[in-house]
C-alpha cells in the first residue's frame, strides 16, 4: 500500500499533470506536494483548494440522498472538478480511519489532461493510500 510520496508520484504520471498534493481541508496544510502549482506556491494553492473543499464538504446540498448510511464516516463528496481556460483541478476526497479530512489535488494542463482517467486513477489511489 502506497504512502503519500508514492501516491503523489503516481498522480504525476497522469497525462497533463503539472502538480499534485495531499491536503488537509480542515487546516489548509499540504501534507505532501510535487510538481508546480498556480502562482508558484504549493502552500497557498493548498490553502485555497482546502477552502473550496471545506465549503463543499460541509454543505448539506451535496450529501448523499440516503443521508450517508453505513458510509457516513466517509466524506460526503467524492471529488470536485474545477476547470478554467487552460487547466483542470481535480480534488479527490480520501476516506480515512480517522476524520476523512484530506483530499488529493491534481492540477492538469487542459490540452493534455484527461478528466475521466484522472477521476478513475485518483479514486484508485485514494482507496490504496495509507495514512498514519
């Protein structure tokens, strides 16, 4: 089972990957980061992405229709996709044994990025990631 560094290096093998980070959305801190980030500062990018993730995860409008059921400890949102003219940002929430307050953030160049593949691979990575 891969740790943070292995997971981020695997994320960087996605087509069009420019940067990848594992972020705690409650504190806004990057637990690990590789590659480049918008504005050149991975800590600022992590804090800003954490704000978006936190706002989304805490809204009842985005919770599962069944109220979460047996998976209630998992984050209520699987992933977020933010697109702009030249890139995609994919935020994949990672279920954990503690509080599920982390997510993978991958920045993809739009001409080379593949959103479907990124979602699939990030989901697989999140399921295998070992934290702690």
